C-alpha cells in the first residue's frame, strides 16, 4: 500500500494529509482542537479549487492582543484610575495595540491553497502550498486527483445498465 503525505504548518496549526491507495487521511492539530478524518476517493470530486488565502491564525492573535489591551485599559480605569495617566500605562496599551496591528497586517500575506471538494460540494480538506511544500504538494494533489478520477469512473461504469431496444 503506497503512502504519500505532506505536513503543513501555520502559526499554531499543524495539518498532515496522507494519500493511501484507498483513502485520504487528514490529521489536524492546534492548541484548542485535534481531529482525524478519512475520505474514500469515491467520496471526493476529481476537481479542485485553487486560490490564495492568508493565515487565519494571525487574526486570532490580533484579536487576543486587542482584547488584552481592552481588558487592561478598562480594568485599570476601574481599579486604579490614578494610574491611567502614567506613561507606563500608555506604553503598555500602545504596545499591545501595535502588536495587534502587526498581527492583523500579517494576515494579508497570502499563500496558495488547493481545496478538495466532496460529493456534497463541501470543502473536504485544504492543501497549503508554500515554497517549501510546492513540489511535493503538487505531486500529492495530482496523485489524489488521479485516484479520485479512477474511483469515480469505476463507480459510474458499474452503475450503468445497457439499454435494450423496445420491440
């Protein structure tokens, strides 16, 4: 049984796509969740969608720093209003806001992604192509498309019935 796989990493995510002879296995892991999904080739469409997307992890990080700045700002205003005018207070709030702005801006850096679609037109899984993973990723994409075409053609041929003329 042949196994072809690729590991893709984002800011906090790690995804591994493994293509076997009879199925595709997607394993995803980040600090919050972890899952494993298996797709038979007959469950996938032989076409893919190509596009570009930024890393959503940067937006999550930006939201975290924005929320931290807001909590510190409002919390300090309620607990110790005399500290609000202090230069250190202003520096902390502005530094958190600046880091959040940088994180939001890094989301604008886009990379190529390939979406595989299942029979119900839902996104099954995504393969991210970077300069490090492009050659191996394209090989894996073509391998999965070929296997999907083979399985779908085999299925459609077995479903056909011969037409007999009516006399």
